[in-house]
C-alpha cells in the first residue's frame, strides 16, 4: 500500500476511535463538573490523577510505543515473525516485573510525590491527605496502562489501530459508572473522589483485557514460552530512556503548570484541567492520531534506507496536520465560552468557573497547531532511531515554559500558565524542524510553509464567519439544548466555510482528503 494512503487510512481509523473516546471523555468530565465542581475534592483528584497520567504519557505512550515500534518492525522484516513475536512476549514479562516494582514504590512514597507535584497543598492538611489517598488508590493504573501501550505498539506495527485507540472509552465508562454509583450514596465530595479513583483502576483492567483477543487474532499469545530478556530489548531500552524526557514535553509542561497553579487561588488547577481536556479533543483526534499513524510508515521506510520516501511522508503528514489543526484552533478560540458552558456548567460548576476556564482555553488553544505538529516531528526522529535530538530540544522548551510560567502567572494568573505552555511548544517545534532539516537535508519545509499560509488564511476567514454566526445562533442566556443546537450550527457553518475558502485558495490538502474518502469508499465496495 502507498505509504501516504496508509497514513491517511490509519489516521482516519485512529481519529474515529479517538473521537468516540473523547465523546465519552466529555461525558465523564461533565459528570466530574456536576458532582465534584471546582473545589477541594476536584483539585485533589486532578493532581492525584495527573501523577499516574504523567507516568502513562512518559513511560507508555510517550516513549515505550515509539521506542518499541521501530525495533519490532526491524526484527519483523529482518528476522521474521516468530523472532519478533518472541521479542514481544519477552517485553511483556520484563515490563510486568518492572511495573510491579514501580507501582509498589509509588504507593509507598505517595506523600513525597504529592508534596513535589502539589506542594501548594502542603499548607492545607485535609487537601494534602486526600490527594495522597487518591494517589495511592490510582497508582496501580500505571501497571495496566503501560501494558496497554505495549499492546498498542505491537498492534500498530501490524497495521491494526482500532482496538488500542478505542480502549480509552472503557476507562471513561468505568469512571462515569463509579462516580454515578458513589454519588447516589453520598454527597461528600471527598468520598465521591475516592469512588472515582477506584473507577480509574477498573478502567485500566478493562483496557488491557480488550487488547488480548486482537493480539491472539494476530497469532501472538503472551502465555507461550518466552525468556525474560530478548537481545532486541536492549535497543528498545536505549531508545526509550531518553525518549522518556524527549517525547512528552507537552505533558511535562502541563505538569509544571499544574504545580504552579497550586500556588494560585483555589480552583485554578481545575480550570487548567478542563481547558486542557478541551484542547486534548482535537489534539487526540488529529495530532496524536496522525503521529501514531505515521510512525510505522516512516519506520518501514527508514528500515529500508529510503530516506527520500521518509522526507516525502513527513512533509505530507505535516501539511495535513496543519491543514486540520489551524481551523480547529480558531474554532476553539471563537466558541470557547459557549463550549465550556455547554459541557461543564452544571451543578457545582458555575458561570464564573466557565469564564475562568474559557480564559485558560484561549491560551491553550493558541498552541494547538504546535502541539499537533511536534508529535509528527518527534515520531520522525524516533523512526530514525534518533532519541538524543528530541531530548535536547525538550530540555530547552521546558526551561522556556518554566521561565515564562513564572513571569506570566502574575499578570494573567492561570491563563499565563496556559500561554507559557503554548509558547514553549512553538519553540520546541521550531528547534526540532531545524534539527531535522540539518539531519536529512531539505524536508520540504517551504512547501509546508506555503500550505500553512493557505490553511491559516482560510481558518481566519472561517473564524470571522463563525464569530458572526455565533451572534445569531447562540443567545446570551440559553439553556443547554438551545446552546447545543447553536454550537452545532456554528460548527457546521465553520466546516463549510473552511472547505469553501480552502477550495478558493486551491489548497492541495483539501483535495488529498477528498481523494482519501473516495479511495476508502472504493476499498469498501471491493471488500464487499
């Protein structure tokens, strides 16, 4: 299969599954907003949940997957299927042993971890103790979700993307169910948060269980005989160690923001969390999906030594991700307040919380295009087995984020923390692009820039149209159903306008998407 077509197809599959997951994720967040609000219990839960979530992003999705996939594909091409599967079984055994130790240490040292991650809570004993308790309950989630990440890497390398992408739906369902069940029993926000924490563990178990039948369908049975160590795992480890730091700079920056937000007025952590969740929607559906899809393709091309193809696939992916992320960014900025109100303004989440969350969303959304594009560039470096460069650039970006956070949190409060994260991602992207061009030569950045100008202009024109439409379709005081209809109408207007303006500007990416849809339709007919 042509790699561009393969990337587009895989991105569509992952994006569709991620869209479903995000829908359930918003249902979860609506329940969180209604039952926990933005007080002590919600702040404690979000800080506690960020700890295993950070480890998931750093050691699982952020490094394990992108370190494992190139090595697995190399063994698959050069040594055969049986050797690659033996490597996968060994990886499961070794990773399980490591994760048991990490989980036990995390539970034991939860007070110290919480003190570092939320040191602003130290002066409020009740809040600090609740955060420690929630951290201890949820830390075993790391064990399950890291094994899910390993399964995801194996399945993605074998061109199966749906099951890993849809598995977060099960986590969201488990969290919603547990929160609803506990809310029926008690009005105490702290007890509700504890019930929610147990729902996270149940979700981790369900996510891992979902992967097993799909791995078995590929012929990979983890219970078959295998050693604890496989020679190829050394290379995975060498790639993964620096990747822990380099691949998840965005998440590290988010954690820095959370840490500093504990020094701000109560509720600041929650405002940043809800705003970040809204940015994660297009980032997950488009940015992360594209990065996951492009990694196996570029890894195959790099393993074959076809670096011209690597550059071609990279340029295509960058143009497509900017074509999609620019209008998503503008749409979030224009419709930020009605979207926050629709999704979260229920129960304990009031109009003031909506306004403050919308402020954070404005500054996070500004960097959406950079968050998405960084994923593509980092995946390209790891497909080339280069882990050092992303580490160096990530270190610089984290320093920029920390300095700007301290400077901007004074005048802009929690909004300054969000803006610092966006600016740091832009710096990270520019540094990575410069380094990639130095390594591979011309990678088509001028063509990417020309495409980005067209996409940006079409997005600005779309944004002005949506702003005008919102004045007509979304009343100032509207109940949820009217608000929903108004937002849907504005989104429909936005999609139509962006497509129209992109067509007028002769954007080739619009043609690629249309051609991809037609190709998929033809494939469906042929299969039938």
